[in-house]
C-alpha cells in the first residue's frame, strides 16, 4: 500500500514535475547508466542520502564503507531509495596543519549536496571527531530529516596485560619516555597496541564524546553511540537506522523539531558525567548556532559543572569503550541523569518518542564502569568557564584533575581552588618543543606553561597543542603535570587539566598576545577568573606594541577560513553561514 508523506517529497521536483517534463527527462537520464530504473525514481518513494565519511584517508570512519550496505538494505526494506555519496575526508591524527580546518569545509560540502540534489532525507555517518558536528551543522542548515549513524569505537587496546587507550596512551607514554621509563620502541608498541581494530578512539576522547552528544541530542537511535565498530550490533543498528530514516522522511521529522535549547543542555550534562572532551565546547556551540539555538558560555558552568563524573572511562577514568558499551552506554548514562532529576526527559528524538521513553529500562549493567548518580567517581566534575584580563572566555575540564595536581596547586590553606604561577610563554608548538627543556627558562613546579598562536586564525584552524607536558627534568622528579593555558585546543584523549580555547586568541589581539614570560598569572576556580598580575598602565603600553607573528596561509581554503571564521568561544563557525537555516524549504531553480 502506497504511503502518503506529511508533505510532498522534494525529489518529486526533480523526477516527477508534470509542468517540466523536459527537465525531468534530463534529471532522470544519467541515473539509468548504472541500472536504476526510471520507475523507481518516479515511484513517489523517498530518496535517502547516505553521507559516506568512510575512506582510506579516514581510517576511523572506514567501517562505514561496509556499514553502508546494511544501511542501504534497511532503507530498501522500509520503502526508500538509497543514494550513497562521499563527503570531504576528516582524519584527526594525520591531517596537517590541523583537522579543525576540515570541519567547516566538510560542512559546506554537505550543505551543497543536500540542498542541490534530489535528497529527501539523509543518514549522516560519523566517527572521527569533527565528522559528527559537521554533519549535524549541515543537517540544521538544510533541515531535511536526518539521523546520525556512528561507526563505533575500536575494541579495547591491551599492552602486556594493561589497558591502553587510543590517544591517552600517547600522552602518558610521552611522560614515561621523558622519565626514562621506556625507550622509543616501547613507545611505538604501546601506541600501536591501543588501536586493535576498526573504529574510532576507544577512549572518551572527542570522537566518543561527540557521538554520545548526537545520541543525547536525540539524533541517533538509542544505544548507537557506543557499540564497538566490529560488534554484530553495529551492523544491526545500521540496518535499523536505514529503516528509521525512511519513516522520518514520511513523518517530516526534521532537525529543527529535535534540536531545542533543552536538548543542548541535556548534551552538556551528558558530556560532564561521561568525562567528555573539552573539544565538545566549540563543537556544541557550532551546532547550536547553526540550529538557531541560543547557548551561553556560562551554560557550561551553570548546567554542567556541579554534576558528578559517572563513567569510569579513560582519560578521566580507567576503562575503555568496549566495557562502556557493555555497561549500557549512553542510554544508561541518560538513565542516571534522569534519576538525578537533571535530564529534560520530554525532548523529542529521531524515534518519534521522547528521550525519556527511549531510555526506559536501560539502567547500567556494570556499576564499576557506570556509577549511580548518588555514588559517583567525583563530585562537581564538569567544565568551568573562565574570563579575566587575558581573555573573555576559556574553559577547563575538571574531571581530569588528579589528586596530585589538586594537592599541589588547589589545596593551599585559605586559598583552596586558587593558585598563582610564573608564565612561560611559547609561540606555537614548534617553539614549545624547541625550548621546553632549555635550562635558561628555569621552569619549576610553580610555573604555568602558556601557548599562543594556536587559535582558529593564528594556526589556522586551532590546534590541539595546549596539553603541554613539563620539561624532562621535572618529570624525572615525579611532576607529571604543570598548569597549562592556551588559545588553542587539546586532544580530547588528554588527561591534562588545561585552561584552553581562550578567546579572543592572540592572533586577533587577545591578551595572550601581550603576555610576557615571567608575568605572574592568578587562576581562581572559585570565581572563574584568570588574570595576569600586571598593572593597567603596563598592559596599555604592551597593547600598543606589535602582535606576535603567525604563519601565512598556504592554501586558498586556509585564507578563506581565516577570513570567515570566528573564535572558539562562538564555535569557530563560518560567521556568514549561520544565517542560513531551513534552506531546503525552497527548491533550487532548474539548471537548464
């Protein structure tokens, strides 16, 4: 029996326009050359796009090359017509100068495809960090029915009987190498052992965080985010995702009906309790802005900081993605938020039901990995937003503050949560690597490492370089962390409690531009203040000097990115793009 959509499918304007049979013939003709029939395309069934992010250049997403078959089968069985197409590749580990350049570029490409081609609904395939926000940003701009299918994390990594998590093992092994505990060959073995299978990072880095965010926002089927890539359930949920997107096309269930402010606040809460990546801040802000939802920097503190850490997953905890999935994954986390009275359970999701209905009976099966809300790993484990005379906004992930770090810097009697340190300023990561072990800097445990020139404009793209480790001499004395601060980002797999994403960045005149090595910085976690203790007259004098130099653009896209992109505080989006929303409501004009 022929189903009737809530409103006519937009693909009919290409394939079944009774007033322009000449154009219909043009649009149909070339599809015939690979065997699809005109009757299929003119049948009135929805055309479902599969935004393919998997390729040899994107190993974290390569599982989608295989998953697409199951997705297509689900679409076909539900009565849709699948059309798979490639997207711009994104690979966090390998893209130079940074994969942050690619999020906005992939967004642009996907918008043009979804708007300009006869696609009625889309499956957004995700995995590596920026594939998730770029896809969701594009879905909001176009506003056709969209569902997120993540590729899932790798299996747990093991090295000589020890769990080794992707990314996290790199930062921990760097410290071991500096301390003389391992050699370079052992460093390489530990790193490669952390990646035992297909899939994205098996830690709670940015990839796992952003796919959890997609589920918390209501854009994925329940349980989708955490299923490891090689598990049979991954292929099964790919099939169910294909089936569901067809129903969503008929129901006209679009992102604009799902992505509310309440949904984004649920996402902030989820990020906190899973010990999620600090990269979630600019990505979530970018998605909210493209969705037309108002988020504020203070929302991270007001709605997230006071919540506990519930997921015992690296880098904030001990375990990895496989165990997190078996413990119940994101649905179990959402259950704990609901039990704690902090989940907005009425938010609509891609299932057509509320998020509260989706998670009924999905409590954790492993209380060692996912703790009860009343029995957390840590209290008040969220993100703190900072401001001060060095920047208007920066953020700190507090769930990775170790007891050692807290005792050294945050526990002085009468000054709990407050510390001061002498700034050691580096101009980019090359400068840091060249000089961090220079004895002339006299770096000790009372110093704060600062990196500038690492933001969206200065790098360009914003680089994951703020998680700087101490000089080798300090590490060999047992000091694994120093306070760090910067206008760039840091890896979501890092266990460094940095203040990062500082905005405005030094390249556009932010306070780090005039900061000098030797200045004393005061950081107050109680008030969210970060200030350099330099008098106003001296600050005014320094502001009159030249800004630190940064590299020139090397490609046309780098130049265009720098021209159009804003600061991390505001999501580092293409500022001219946020005004475009719901563009699929108007069909593009004919091409001949």
